[in-house]
C-alpha cells in the first residue's frame, strides 16, 4: 500500500512543479513578453492568467506605468542673445510597445532614459537658441514645452516609448549674468523713476501756475466787485447825505463840524495852531450859529 502511495505523491509533486512553471499572471500595470529559445513569440497586454511551455518558454515583464525622468542638475543653454541660462526640467514617459522597447534598448529603462534626455536637451538647445531670455522665462515657455514634447515623443516612438509630457520647472541665470542683469534692471528702474519725478515736478509746476492764475483772476474779480459795491454804497451815502443836507442844512453843517472836532481831538497829543476867529470854532463859540454866519 505504502509502495503505491509514494510514486503517486512524487508524480503529484512533479505535476505541480510543471504546472507552476507553465502559468504566469499579467498585471494591469504590465506587459508580458514570451520568449521561446530566445525568440519573441508573444506579447501579452491584457491582464490575466496565461500558460507557457515549461523549460522551453520564459516570460519577461515590462512596467507600463508613467515614469518620471528628473535631471539631477540643471542644463546650460544659450539664448539668441548669447546669454547662458540654467534650465531645470523633467520628462514623463511610459512604455507602449514592449517588443519595440526590447528590440531597441534591450528593455533597459536606464538606456531609454538616456536617449530621452538627449533628445529633450537637443530640442531645448535648439528652441532656446531662437529666443531671448525674456521669451524663455515667461513669454514662450508653454510654446517651447509643447514643441519639445511633440519632437521628443516622435523620436521616442522609435524605441516603443511615449513621451507624455515635458515640463520646464525653472529657468535661472548664472550668478555672474544675474548680477549684470540685476544691475541693468536697477539702472533702468532708476531712469524710469527719474523720468517720473521730472514729469511729476513739471505737472506740479503747471498745476501751481494754473492755481496762481486762477487766484489772481479771483482776487481781481473780487476787488472789482468790491469797488463796484463800494462805489454804489458811496453813491447811496452821498445821496442820503445830500437828501439830509437839503432837508436841514444847518443840522448837517453842525453834524459835520462835530465829526471834524472828534477826528481833530482824538489824541491828547495832537496839537493844532489856529486863529480863534477861524470858522473851525464857530460852533464852539455859538452852537446856534448858522452856516456861513
């Protein structure tokens, strides 16, 4: 009995080993390439469980997820102004044709990354050489990235790879160039500031002159109106005086004499030398004296 069970167990173990070597699973994040005696016989892209011939066929898996190629150091490029700039960029890529990827670069991601990096750098060098610093810093950055992505993707298809995106993270100037640019920018800002100050001073003088002119006009008009009102008042006063004088000439003469006395003796230090018989004292001599008597 035991002699019969042992061979069965051995056969079962051998069968399990053979089956385990005949089955393989393709993940949704992978492509599988089946080799038979070193030759590619099948590429499996659909996730699932598959069979292969044990000992004759072997399977190699390729990751199809999006990978990031980020340069460790910025690359130096020259603009159309012959100015050096330091560019920091990254590439998003993935394998889309496992067979072509294997044939072109042996399925080596490092070799593929080197080729992609060279392609992108060549494209950036060409595009930066056509543009100024201002263009590459802000004006045409999006356009440059679109052009580079299209060119790099076209070349990457030859090795079974798709370039999903190319991004320029940062564009810097070398330290020596930055100092020169900053000095030039500072000088330009100072020039603009001086021009604005000069323009402001000229406008201030213009406003001040206009204000002075308006003030002179207002003062002149006010003086004219005041003189007119004063003349009208004097005319009315003269009319009133004339009317009063016509009604009672004696009282008017007396009133005017009193005013003259008040003005003449307003200060104790005033001294007047007059003949006592002068008409000035007639109302002091005789308050009832008539005019001219």
